């Protein structure tokens, strides 16, 4: 039992770190793009950065609100509307939703304990273990945050500031001490 609790505690720490890291990558990419780029839809089958922010926000709010006590697909969520941008969806509004959704996620993760791992979580009425529910959320946002990074990089082109080890700099990066390897995300200018 002690090993199970140790695993659960370590897993929760890693999940918290992963969510923070994915948010940091997305924030760094979004900070590099102006409003025109934020709302740009490359083609009818693609999502703008604004749509991705709106969708991730809606998904996280739904999944992480009352995580242990209610279905992760909340009745007030309208997923299809998350891919429609209206005049009411300003960048500031969407980013407020983004911050609130991640705050809910972080607060819920912080309040989970190893004892919670015995509970069953439901998403769209389907039972999930805590690990399955957390992995499902992490996998979902990681794919969309990869889309955010890719789209922002395309929009920024040669003005893109890398959020990871720059090309041609791997040896230099590897030669630094691990504590000095923090890559600073650009801030919105």
C-alpha cells in the first residue's frame, strides 16, 4: 500500500509539472503572435489560435470543475461553439477563460491526494481511473498545444523565438549545467 501511495504522489507531482510545462509552452507561443495572427484561420478546415484557446479552455473547465464529484462533460458545455469565434470573443476574453480554466486545473490537481486514486471519475458517463482521466486531459491538451506552437511558428516565420533548444545549439545546451538550462519564454511586447 505504501508503494501505491508513493507512486500516486509521484504521479500527481509529474502531472502538475506537465500541465504547467504545456501551459508555459502555449503562453510563450501565443505571446509572440499579434491579434491578427491570433484570429487567423489558414483554411476552412483549420483552427485559429483563438479557437484552440477557446476549445482548450472549455475542455479544461469542463473536465476539472468538480473533478471528483461530477461528470467531466458538464451539461453547460457546448463543445461545437468552442470552434466558432464571434465578435464577443475578444483576445482578452479568451485569454481570461484560458487563465481561469488552467487555474481550475491547477487547483484541482493541487488538492488531489494519493487516497483519491481509489475513486472512479466519469467523462461522458464512461468510468475512468484518476490516472486515465489525468492522462486523457494531458494527452488532449498536449496535442492542441503542439498545434498552437506550430501555427504560431508559421505565423511568425523568421521572427519566431524558439521555446526549446535552438537549431544547431544542442551541443552548447548539453554542455550547460542542468540548473542553467531554463529556456525563457518570450513575453508579449
